[in-house]
């Protein structure tokens, strides 16, 4: 982005311009050069955040130095000796005075504190979460040497690849001190008669070196334990050790049972261990015991590594390219045509890619809100400063030194900033909790995210700077030595600043437009997605998932039998009108499986959507049957193998004829079955059903095959989910709960939700984004309205007398009001134009977040303009009306 | 004497030097406590020049690697006297404090 250096240079130049002439002429160039150098160095060595902090410090230093130099020059020139016998005493009296004068103008005080605390608080909350999730130092030593290796099969980098390739990389590269792979693992453990789910990792020998973590106790797996069919060993996570083994030092050698298998404890991870690639915290690690096998092309594993000492990223990339050529030469048969080789990315790149965009957008939004808040406060303070100039001039005339006056004027601003920062801290606390509660996915290490002190200091610092800079404008004429003028001008103050405040309104309006357009686009997206025809009807359907099965169901037949007991029990209940057991719920990720059309060896693909369902499924969800039939009572284990395909599948493979009666071979890939148990021969297509958006609402349906649940081969069998339809969801849910408990009383945890909720939850991310941005946009709009109101109210109060005269001379009130409103709307309209242009330019940022709305959607732009214009008219009309209500006589004597 | 000025004078006691080198030197001298941001650095240097405690050395060749336009400053004899006076004052202060602290321990 070219913009940042440009803005930075502009800021440096303006800050240097505030220095008194003498110093600027002698050292301005050096100050500019050194500031740039320092910020550049910080950017290079310590990252963008530190660089921004350094830049802020340098700029603040320049501005305060300028004030200091001016003060020093005045003091040196002043005839009055700077006598100040008891500085503490005067400071206390200044604070007392400031409190009293703030209390006398409660509306001003409340407005400033409200605006600033919202700005500081919201900013801090969002930034704390962002830092906590993505910018916090990674939990690995030398995290920048921790890398991901991806395979590019022609469609961009894929996170995982067959294990044989990882093994090839391990053997043929030198740039990595460790190369490893892992997989998720989950199971159940028994604790006091109940069965709980646990999640862990399977990791291969190099894993610990790649991650760079030490062990708290014991050792890593031996080669024996890492071999297929080797002894079962486990490394416990710190929490598991504490929770299930009471943190005993002699835990090594004891056994840990996961899902009917006994593992010997050989090591314990340190409490600091964290592996953010998996979404939840892990409870244990067991060995990923794999034998590298060139034939095993179907299963993919991620590859992670650690750059060897002295190896650069470029060297590692070159190394990977060499390894790829060697692989192509050796295994031409395994390489398909568009495949391009291996790519390397640092862990941070990977990590930020996943979360990045939206968090950066939110940070931009929040910074915008802070800017608007600061602009408002600046505007309010300047108006107040104008009103106070006479008082200040009087004090100066009575002999107060300039230092005293500056202290007196600033005390108030500083006091306001401090109170606002305290209130902002409260807002930030609630904000962080609210954000974590609202987040659509469990954020990694969420429990350790709190209000970030550095961030709070940063935002509060900006608020303080704003307060001090603009609060001190009251003292400016004194510093310029223009006392007599001020005393003569009286309460009118100097007219200066009106133009500046109008330009603040312009900027605020423009920024609000940008936020409003962003929010409008995301809300439009949410609206469109909610209205999209999913192809199935979730109403009155309740879904049940069993996260952990008790022991005794390792045999797929036993699990199938349990599922049958549950569905039979449900069918018998009067309150239940429809029942189905399914391998995956709609909008839940299903299985992807290769497939070949019988008799057409060229008609195959690597991944079709595969779903196993019981006969009631299509009827219950009202999925239309286009050809043939769906499943019936005859489609049981041992019967003829049948399959139902969706419309897209039929159109793709059988564009000219009916697919009915044709055969598909599920699990067959390049002429071979993935696993022997899948080799059941061709499945006959008996029906075609309508397309259903059952992966995400955003995506068109993929080519899908449905098989009868009872005919599912053992290799694919998992315990099914259940769907039941009934008139009342609560009743249906209870029926599901009862039947599952009846079928096996040891089933403890259950997840039972109306299917409507499942559909709504699938839009969680979209809703989170839209709600958050809408909240910011609303905040921005309200703050801008405040700002407009403040400026107009001040402007008309300055013109009370003039307006009074005009009214007394018979001017129509409506005319006067219209004049004020039109005047006030000019900067708003300019801002509207600027903001619209800016958001058209920025819309590419949200391009891949929106759905069904063009990023430059004219309706959104129009709606936003209408909202901004009507709110602004209200904000100008209110004070205009108020002043015309004033009795002309009192207006004339307003002086 | 203000801490910033004292450290700058102390840094110059080693011989003529230029702005950003003084900045680094002061940071080292103060064990990282005193960090002179650019405007304060040059402002203080110029303030010392106007007091007559430092002077410019326009003829000095800038060292390798520094930004070409950086000017050299040099401690004047008045500056050295001021530095020595301040150091003696601090020694006196420290002595008095030590004395009192030791005495308080006895009583």
C-alpha cells in the first residue's frame, strides 16, 4: 500500500512545520530525516505496530517540543518574572476550577466523555481481540522459521498432500532441520462412569522438532512407537496431566485409555504448548504411525517444517523445486498434468490468511470511528476554547504568566481525557467479552484474551493528544501575544476555527459514508443468503448429534443396530411425523469421495459429495424427486446396491439420456478402489433428486450421491445424526433425547437443535461481520450527527443577535431555518461525494465477503446517502429551530 | 540542570559528535532510561548551542554511513565547566545523602 508512507511523510512535515522558525531553520531537516530513519528501522526490525508507536512518539515529541520552545522564548522575553511559589497549590486549584467549570456545562462534559470513551473503548476491544488472535507472538520459539509446505495441484496451494510426498521431501531436501506431519485424533475417555470426548493429534517423529517445543516431562516417541503396529504410547498435554493424573511426577509409565485403546504415557507437554493449526486445544498426542506408500494417494496430510540454521526462505524454495523435479523424474505415474510442485509459506502467512481480511477491515472501521470521535471532540473543545478566550485574556491582562495560562487551559482537557480513558476501559472490557461471545467460531486461546494494556494506552494517548492540542487553542492568542484584540472582540471570540470545524464535518461525513456502505453491503449479503432457496425445508425439523459414543460400538454393525433402535423408537411415537438418520446434517461438511461411472473408465472424478440417508430423508426435507424413486424398505444391507444422484450429477455425466439404471462405482479412482471394503461393484442409479445447497448457502450444489444408510460400507460408517419432524420443536427434541437415552443409557452428551438453527448458525460468520460493521457504522453516524449538531449549534449561537434582528425585522422563520440548514449541509454533501468515491475505491476489499450484491451496488449507495442526508438535516434543523424560537428582545440583548 | 541536557553534555565530553550518534550514546549512557526523540534531541542540542555550551563544527567531515547532512557539535570550555559544576553538585548531593543515611542507621 502506497498510502501509508505518503500519510506518514505528510504528518512528519506538518509536525515539523509547527516548530518555531528558529529551530525549524536550524534543525528541521535533521529532525525529519532522523524521524524517518527511526520509523523505517522500527518497521524493518520490529514490525508495523512498533513502527506506528515509534512514529506516534516522534510526532508527539515534535509537537510538544514546538510548544515548549515557544513557551521558553516567551518566558525569556517576558518582563514578568516567572514566579510561582507553590506549583502544587496552583495545580490543585486549577483542577478544582476545571472540575467546577466542567460541572457547570454538564452537556458539554457528558458529550465529550461519551464520545471519547466509546471511541477509546471500541477501538481497544477490537484491537485487543485482533492482537490476541493474530498478532500475539506465536507460541513457538523462532516462530518465523516454522513453515508450512503445500502442494499445488494446479488450482493453487493445497494444505495437505499424500504422506509419501512428505517422506520424499524429508529425504531429498536439506533446508529443513525437521519436516513433519500430523492429523487430528479424537476419542472418548471414561471419567467416573461417564464418557467424555477428547481431542488430540497424531504426530510423526519430526513433529516436536518442527514445532520447536521442549517436553515438560519424559520423552518423545521412539522409532518403535512411531512404526505402524508399534507399542501404543501417548504424550499428554499439560492440562490433561493436571486434570486426569493430578500432576503427579510419576505419571510416566501409567496408562491413558482413549476409545478402548490403552496408551502408555511417555511424556508430558509444557503448559505453554499450543498448536493453533487445530481449532481447539489438544488433550494429548499419539504417534502418527504411517508407512510411506506410493500407492496411498487418497489420504492427504499437512506438511510442516522448521528451516535449518542458516537456510533462508529462498534457499528452501529452491530446495523444494529441486525435490519436485526429482519426484517427477522418479514417480511420473503419480503426477497428474496440471500439478506444479511445492510451495512454502511461513506459519504467520498461513495463520493470518485464514483470519486476516475481516479483522483488518474491522480494525480499519474502528480506527475510522476513533478518528470521527477525535474530530468531534476537537470540534467541541475548539468551540469551548473560543468561548473562553475572553476569560483567558482577562487573566493574562491581570498578570498571569503564559505558563500559568497554558497549564490552566490544559488542565481541563487532560482531566476530560483521563475520565474518558477510564470510562473507555470499562467499554473495552464489555466489548472484549461481547466480541468473544459473538464470535462465530471458537477463537484459539480465547480464554487468554483480555483488554490489551498497550492498545488502551495507545488509543487513550491519541485521545489525550487530541484533547491537549485542541483544548489549548484557547491559549493560542495569548501565546501569539494578541491580547488587546481579544479583549475588544469580547465574547464573540475569534471567528477562526469555523472553517476548520466545517472541514471536520466534511471528513466525518465522508468516513461515515464509507462505513455505512460497507455495513450496507454486508447486511445485503446476509439478507440475500437468508433468502436463498436452499432446496430443502428445515421447518419443524429437529437435528440430534451424539458427540461421543460409549464403548462397544467399534463394530459398524453394532452402531448401525443402535441407530436402527433409535429410528424405530421415534417412528412409533405419535408426536413425530417423520424420521431420518443421516451421515451428515444439511450444511454440515459431508464426505468427499472419488467415483467412476461404470463402463466409462474416463468418466471419474476425485471428490463428489457423499451422503448416506435413511428412506424418510427426502420426504421429510421436501427435496423434490425428479426421476425414478428414492430409497425404500427393500434397500437394506444385503439387498441390491442402489444410489440416488442429484440433478447436477445427472446433468454432468448423463447430459443426453436418463441416468436411471446406470451404475456408479463409489470409491473407485483411476481404475482402483480406495479400500477393499468399498469394492462392492457398481451401484445402480434408481433416482434423481433436486439440487440442494447442503454444504454452504453460498455455493451451488455440488455433484452429490446419496446411498441408503443401511448399505454403507464399513470403511465409511460413522455413527449417524438423526432428524425428526414434528409439530412442536421442543416436543420433537425431547422425543429424540428420550429415544437416544432408551437405546443406550450411557450416552451422556447430546447436541439437539432445530434444523432452522443449524441453517442460521451456518451464516454465523456473515452475521458476525455484518452486525459488527453495522454497529460501527451506526456509531459513526451518531457521532457525525453529534458533530454536525455541535457545529451548527455553535454557529447559530454566534449569530443569535443577527438572527434576532432579522426576525424582528419580519423575516419568515422558515426562511431563516432553511438558510441555516442549507449552510450546514454544504460540508455534509461534499463529504457524501468524497465518501462515495472512497467507498467505490475500497469496495474491492469486501469483494469476496459479499454475496449477491455488487460491491458498487447503486441501491446501497443511494440508501446510505438518504440515511446520511436525513440524519444530517435533522442535526442542523434542531439547533436552527431552537434559535429562531428565542424571543427577539432577549436575542438582541444577548451580549 | 535538566537530565536531557546533562546526558548530552556528558556524551559530548568524549569529543565532537553528530546528532543521531548522540542519541544512541545517551541511550547507552543512561542504560536505556533516557530516550531522546528527534525533535527533543535537536531542540536540546540547539538550546545548548544558544547557551554557549556547545558549538557547531561546520568543517568536520561526516563519518561513513551517516546521513550526509548531519552537523557536528562540540563541547565548548563553558560547556565543560558547566558539566563539571553539575557533576560536583551531584557528588555533593550524593555525599550528603550517604552521610545522612549512614547517620540515620546509627541512631
